C-alpha cells in the first residue's frame, strides 16, 4: 500500500524561515512507519520570494524577503531531516513563489498565480508525479487556504493542523 502525505510547511511542520522541524512533527513522523513506496511531499506558498523580486525590480531593497535560492536550501534542509526519520520515503517539493495582489516578480511555473493555494495546482502536480497511484493520501496544512486547496483538489480528507499548536480539524 503506497501512502502519500502532502504537507504545508510554514506553521505546519516548521516555523517560517527556520531550518528545523517542530519536535512534535518529528515525534509524530517517527511513529508513522513510512517505508519504501511511500511519499512525503511539500506544497508550500513562499510568496516572499516573488515580493522580494518585485521590490528589487522597482529599485528597492528586498529587505527581509528571502531569495529563491535561500528558500530552496531551507526546503532541502527540512526534507533532509525528514529523510533522517523516514529514510526510504520519496520526497517531492512543490513551491509557489507568487505573492498575492500582483505584487510579485519572477519567471517560470513556480511564479504563476494559479499555483498559489487555495488553488489546487501544486496538489495536482504532486498527484501527477505519482501517476495518481496511491492507496492513501493525506494533506495537512495550518490555514483555511490549505484546506480549500485540498478540497478543491478533490481530496476527501484535508486536515488543518500545526505541529506547533494543539489544533486539529478534519474537513470532509
């Protein structure tokens, strides 16, 4: 049985801009027995990249907004920590760098506004990479946009949960 766990990142498994997983997520993941054939995927909005690019193109400082390289390195670090807990899983990373309200700049699919949750495009992309072949799929995020993305993708269960918070809501 192939299992798929799709995760939002910021507020769900790690603090924004931090390179370490929440201890509660590490503990939970270690209890799940993910094995060969299972997949853990990230579906994460990282609009600060697009907004920082927008500022730079307008001749301003990017300030606190990360670069695409910095975000990529952070996501790879988080994925590496997951692989230390569940070494046999496949990792897929889907990112949207678009910032809301057209205040974004960047080239390529990752900057397209329709990839940003609550649109389900990142979830569809993950499912396509798996050829829609899985027995279980769970999407967990910490915001209403995450839940809307899951439901819009046709998932029958989407969980609203942050491993930092004692919060769990299941939407069917």
